[in-house]
C-alpha cells in the first residue's frame, strides 16, 4: 500500500494497493477521498476484524 497525502490539508491525494482484497481497501479510501476526509479519520477508525481494512490504521499511523 502507498498513499499520497497533502501535508497542509491532510487529505488523501492518491492511493495504490497491490494484493489480495485490494478492492476492499480501495473502496474505503475512495469514500474518504470523495468525502474530502483527512487521512487521520482512517488512521483512527475502528474497522471490523478480521478484514484487510484494518491495515489502513497501520499505513496511516506511519505518517509523521
């Protein structure tokens, strides 16, 4: 997974994923992008377990 984030607005500008269930992850990020939500919303969200969407917490937690 890779995300491109605007440093000032914290909005997600782009996202890519390669792997199983990538479409699930893409749909979640796409909805956040359409809603103009900052990446922190996904970073702090609680996703159902076990799903690949849980990995979004880890991805966005790496952003300083």
